[in-house]
């Protein structure tokens, strides 16, 4: 009789755990069926490079081809919404500052809808006093929209 009561208490737990396991397994199977391709990975890296190409020449239209409408960024300890990051870069250009940016050593985690990229941006800033090599540690979250990878969030931290 003791074993019957013990079984009666454990049986619902076993059913619950079994259902949870099946749910997790199904979810894992769904996510593995939706993996990024090598082409996706190339396109994510190119989206980041396009953002820098646009910023280099203050081209908002080009920036909009790789940014989501609700794009935002954390840079220099501030939050920038929409076009504000590009406008900040433009204000430096107007003062004569020239930036060089790169996407070096990218590391990418992605499925078929979302991608997270981290990389080292080894570049420079040039002003009236000369060219200053500069390194930033950067990351971004991208979303695939209508077959195109677009940057939803961008973060940059300058290495001292």
C-alpha cells in the first residue's frame, strides 16, 4: 500500500516532466531546422560593413537599407535612436574628423531569423592633430526581414 501511495504522488510529476521534456525536444528540433546558412553569415557581416560604408559618407539612404526602422545603438555611453548615431558621426565629419572602421575577427551566432555578431573594429580617427589608431569592441543584433539582414541593435565600446 505504501508503494501505491508513493506511485500516486510520483506519477503526476513523471507525466509533467515527460511533457516538459517533449516540449523542449520539439522546440530544439524546430530551432535546429531553422539554421543560418553560410550565405546568411556572409550577409550579416556585409550588413555591418555597409553600415560603416554609409557612415563614412553620411549616406542615410544606404544606412536605411541595413537598419530596421526601430534601430538603436549604445555608443560612447549614450543611447542613439533611429538616425541619431549617423547624425552624430556626421557632426564629427563636419568638424574635419575622418574615421576608418573595419569588421575584424567576427564571431557570429545565428538561426534563420536572428543573428548576433561580435567583432573587433580596428580603425582610426584622423583630426587636425593627426591619425590616431583606435580599436572598438562591437556587437550587433540583426533580424532577417523579407530576406534581408537588417541591424536592430548596435553596441560599441572604445578600447582605452
